[in-house]
C-alpha cells in the first residue's frame, strides 16, 4: 500500500506548481484586461468629446 501512496504524494507539488503557473498568467491577463478597459474607456471618452464637438 505504501508504493501507490508515494506516487500519490508526487502530484501534490505538481498541483501547487501548476497553481502558481496558472495564477501568474491570470494576473497578467487581469493586467491586460485592466489596460484594455482603460483603453476602451479613453476611446469612449474621445468619441464622446467628438460627438459633443460635432453637436456644437
């Protein structure tokens, strides 16, 4: 019974490593989303200003 458990213990560090690997891209994606949202927001503001300028 000990032999099946020792391979069972090996995936535990792999899971933690995978968790760390998956967390970092998630943080990077969150930064990209934040930048994208800022870009969309700034473009929307520019479009809004352009519409106001056209209306004036």
